[in-house]
């Protein structure tokens, strides 16, 4: 869905931007029914949590329900494509992560045009990528982790929220720059098992507490 100018003004007002007052003056009557906010990832991940906090405040401020609909899959493409196909009436809002700008360079035919299908509203939050291991892993630093993986090709796997997400891309870059790809290539199975992708951050995070993914 393309967020209408009215929706953009209302959300900008809630975010406390400088043009809040005139924006509210131009948005009389909106919304007069519930507003859907699509999150293209699984529930309980960082994008979903921030979206729910904002939806709660929007509901309180405007007296209409702003509700979350999670549409996980394809690195966020399923939800973003659904939002792009929705009517451009301001009652479907897309809440995205960096995948919104990354995916068009990864997929031959993404189901949305980031420049034409949407009107940007605001940056709601920032979240860095992190590297975590189970406490049972005998590595206390990145250097030790790299040495451990090099010494045990095919034994350990990396979990990410999904193929094409920035954590997945970061892991691939990490794999290349730390020079253990040559060891992984000794076994095709090791290459295949290196990365496991999940439909969102929450499923991925729940698995990281296991000493080994399977």
C-alpha cells in the first residue's frame, strides 16, 4: 500500500516533528475506522515490538484501533508486497526494517517498488546487528570463535532472521572476511549447514540458546 499524504502527516504528528500542528489541521476526519499496520516479520522480533508500541500510542491518540498484522517470509517480501497491493487509502501502513531498501538489490523481481509504491513517513528506531553464541561454546571473543569454527568445519551453524536480511548478509560478509570459507569448502555439507534462516528475529533468537542448530 502507498501511504497517503494524510496518513504521513498524522504519523509525523505523533512522532513529534516540527510540522505537527499544520499536519493535524489538514487531517480532519482521519482515521474513521481501524488501521492495519503490516509488519513483514514474525511476532516478537524488534520490528514487531517497535511497531506495536507505536500502534498503541496511535490508537490512544486518534481514538481508532491501529492493529498489527504479521506477514513473515521471503526476507520481508511477502508482507511488503501485500502492502504494495493494498488500496492507497491510508488504512494499511507498512512498518519495515532495512530489508525494505536492501531487498530490491537482492531479488530479480521484488513485489514492490520502494520509490513508487510508498510514501515515507519517519524513521522510528535503529537497531544494530549483534553476534551471540551459546554459553557452552568454548569461545570468549570473536577471534576465538573464528579459530573454533576453522578447526571444526561443518560443526557449527549461524542463525539469521531470514535469507537476504542484514544479519544474514553480515554473516556472509563475516565468513568471507575472516577467511574460513576455504575450510568450509572442503565439505559441501559444511557449506550448506553453515547458515540457517528463520522467518523473523524471534524464531531465530529462540534457537540461539541451543548449543547447536539442527
